[in-house]
């Protein structure tokens, strides 16, 4: 089952200036973004809550008259978690 992920647009000060949810097939749309340079990322809070890691952030430059921008994809992986109550170190993949 695919997840709907929260995609965030981040400005040069590291502030989220907007977000949108992907559809179950990973497609997402963020209308009304002003021209400029942004970073796109999967919401760190959502990724942490789901025990996932994303492959980083993507930089996008929005032109003054964009039709659309495509090809910005993210890869999500299950994060290994350590179980602290075991007497030895074990990593578990959920």
C-alpha cells in the first residue's frame, strides 16, 4: 500500500513556505509558488512518525512563468530502529 506523503517547499532560511500531500502513486501538485529557488523535502516529522528516511532534499528553481516542473522524485526507506530493552544491540526493520 502506498502512502500519501507530505511534501514541503522550504525557502533559503529553512522555513516551510507551503506543503502538499502526494497521491498514493506519488504525484503531487503545489500551485501558487512564487518564482525563486526552493528546496523540496518530505516532511521530517511525518517520516520520523512512520519510521522512514527520505533520500534528502531536492532544489528547484521556479521560473516566472512555469507551466509545470516534473521529475522531482523522492525515495523512502524503512528506518532501522534500535530496541533499547534488549541486552544486546539489535536493529529491526519495520
